[in-house]
């Protein structure tokens, strides 16, 4: 019998990063982030299942809305750059989220904008400035090239 243990891989928090081609001054590396660093929430379905009289028709979606939350350190100037951007023009355009592993490819996000800033605590106990970025993530790319199904 073969060895049942499988290499579990490695996470590397220092490679987590976010880049904005149109706003390089807002690029974020791990050194500018709090412990929660960055996270993406995907909304909606990858495929819509449409009920019929006798079954289901599958309709793949070309994108999913996303919410990217970056936990910046408000003790550093980069948090203020995001605050100034939010006050000036919250539209960011395309962005790239680099995860904490080289196994997953970077997430290419489209049509992004600053949606909000999370609750800020000013009691000297947390340095977090959580900026929430909304946009969309293209999926089901094969549907543009060929008939599906």
C-alpha cells in the first residue's frame, strides 16, 4: 500500500499583495497589512440553474461580483492614500490580488472601486484600516470561445 500522507503545501503570508495598474501609489504588500491581510468574497453563482418542466437548464455566468477587503495599517501613510482616493474618486479600475500561495494564480479583478471602509476603532488596541473594494471576477471564459454543453 502506498504512503497515505500527501504533502499539505505551504502558505506564505509575505507574498500576499494587491496591485492597481492605474493607481500604483495604492499597491499593497504584506508589510502594509494587518494580521487579516486581504480576503476576497465571491457573490452570486458561477452557474445559474433554470428550472424547467422536467429538469434544469444550466446557464454559466460570465462573471461573479467580488468584495476584496484589504486590512491596511492605519499607522502607515498608505491607509491615508486610500482615504484620499476615496474622497477624490473611488473608481480604481482593474486590480490583481496575489494570494498567500503560489499554487493559486493571482485573481484578475475588473471594474473595481472603493465601496467602503470598515469600522475604525480608535482605542489604541488595533491598527486596522479595512478598505472594501467591489468589482467583478471573470469566470467561465470558455463560453466566449465555443458552444458550451
